[in-house]
């Protein structure tokens, strides 16, 4: 009975880490945009949804999820940059309700574009063959895909921390976030930093 409880505990911890990794991925982008641009981007999750549909489409077109991993992130970076340059830039100095209305409108547009292009049926992505199967973790088999997912998100978290705290780009982002006017007076291209953060 104690062994069964220990197995269950391992499964609960690993499942919790998978959920935490997913939430971290969403929250880190949302927090970064809010911290630097001071905009509550309600459309953040809708952009993740658009990326997922693009990944399904690219995988179906090329027959490989690896093609989606190579092509979709740069495409979504362009979408984020275009969103900042065309829409978000216009509401930086407006009250928060205007920002919320704008980004909520972006959600509606993205949702309708997805319905128009892919319909309303749910889509799924099969895990790559190399990540199928399971691995033993503390005596319990656990899906290899989930373990790799946790590890990749941990690497992303470490990379983001290094980028923001140990690089020149991170210093520019922190300066633009702390004081937009002073950063501009020091010669920092603040609009460029904002576009880069959204991308």
C-alpha cells in the first residue's frame, strides 16, 4: 500500500510539473509584455492558439513536427511584432480599458480567422516517434514526451533568465521597462525594444 502511495505521489508531482511548465510558458510571455510595455495583452493566449493551429498545418504540409518547430516560432514572432507596431503602439499612453478592449478585439479576430481557415473541429498533433514510449522515474513509468516537455521548458526558463539578466539585450529591456523617457534620452531605441519584446 505504501509503494502504491509513493507511485501515485511521483505521478502527481510529474503531472504537476507538466501543468506548471505549460502555465510558465504562457505566464512568462504575458508578464514580460506587461512588465516592459505596461499593456495587459488579453490576446496572449489567442496567439498561442494560433501558433498551435499553424503547427498542425505545417506538420500536415511537411509531414514532420520538426518543420513546425522550425517555422512556426519565427512566423509567430512576426505576428507579435506586427501586432505591436500596428495596434499596441497606439494605446501605450491610453487608459487600461482601451488596452483591454483592443486586445480583446484581437482575440475575436484571431478566433474567427482560425474558424475560417481550420473550421471548428478540434485538431491534434501526434508526438514525434522519437518521443513515444516511457522512461522509468523513481520506479514508475512516465511518458517520455512529458519528461522532455518539462526539460525543454526548464531550458527556456533558464535561457530567458540569462537573456534578461546577463546580456546587453536584457539590460536594454530592463532600461526601457524602468523608464521609457530616460532610456530614449540615453539613445536606446525604445520602440525597437518594445517590438522585440512582443516578437
